[in-house]
C-alpha cells in the first residue's frame, strides 16, 4: 500500500510553494498526497498580491472527508492564516492518530504576511503542542519566541524556546545564516545537526513547504523522526540546487529534480 499524507495549507497560484509544492513533493517521494485547502493566494515570483482564507466549516469538512474515509499516515500543516483556523486544525490533528509536521508559516519568501498577528498565540498554545515535529525558520522562531538567532550557537537556545511550547521535536532551520545550510533537530535530549553545502541559487521559493512535506512523507513510510528529517534535507538540498527561474522574481525549487538526474 502507498502511504497517504495530508497537507493542510494554502494555495500558491504560482505553483512554487503551498499546497502545490506539498503535492509535488509527496509524488516525488512515493506517497499519495491529499489536501485540505485553508486559503487561496494570488501569488507569483514577485510576491503575494492577495490572500483569502476559507471558512472554518469548509476546512473541517475537507479534513473529515479525507481522514474518515481514506485515512492518513502523516499530516503536514502550512499556511493557516487566522486564529480560528489554527485552533480548528489543531483540534483536528489532536484527534488523528498520525504524526504531524507543523510548518508555522508566518511570512512568504517575499516578506508578505501569511498569518494574522492575532493567531500567533494560538499557534503557540494550540498548534505546537500537537506537533510531532515543528519546523520554524529563523524569522518564525523570532516571531513565536522572541529569540533572535544570529549565529550557529544560538540554534540551541532557539530550539529550547520552541520545545517549550510542546512539540515532540523541533527542527530549527538555519538557512538564513551565512555559511553552510545548518539545521538543528532536537527533542531536548538528543541532538542532530544537519549540514549541507549552500548553493548559489536565488530560486528557492517553496523551500520550507517542501521540507515539511518531505518529512511528513518519510514519516508516513515508517521512518523515525531523525531518519525522516535527514532524508528530507537531502531531497530539499537537491531541489534547491536545481531551482529555476520563473517569471521576473524568485523562482521555485525543483520538486522533480530526481526524475531528471541522468536523463
């Protein structure tokens, strides 16, 4: 049986991030991707021109339709937009017997806000406690915890602050730091440092969505959290290296890079 993975996230009309990136990643990694749409964005390589969240009842109905009939082996969350949607999704995940990867999306690659300020506390108190793995980038760490990471040694402090809100594991993504792309995965007792060479490629739209979806795909296949994160990091590193120009701004990572290797 092919494992089933559910993404609960917003749509990116440009196809580089959001639901579209999630489903491409799941296909590339050999799992069946399913979706609960939380918001629609008008978005391209230059930024987000508009965003409209879906009603709570539409989000709940999509989730129940998929989970109650098909079932899921992992859930991934992305853009949730409002406090009401964050609370609803957290409640749904809490009632689902599957690992959950929470990407606490706050802003887009271009700096556009994708989460209402009023929803931050709900992310801290409702969503992070039900996460198997939380995957904030450094901007999201600062937004959620107030901890500002300026060097690699600050990653431990950031992880401790995120773990304080209750996820089982925290993956602090250090991609915005200079030097190698260094991430720290920890549950508060064991630590895993993940390093990859930095690729000189500005076309990195969708990196966070892609990483979280890749982790969820690997968890659905039965891997442990450290195994899943290591495999996901390898996949994303290749996708970033193959990122391509699209439109007049920042292009996406290449979700299908493995299909083209050697072709």
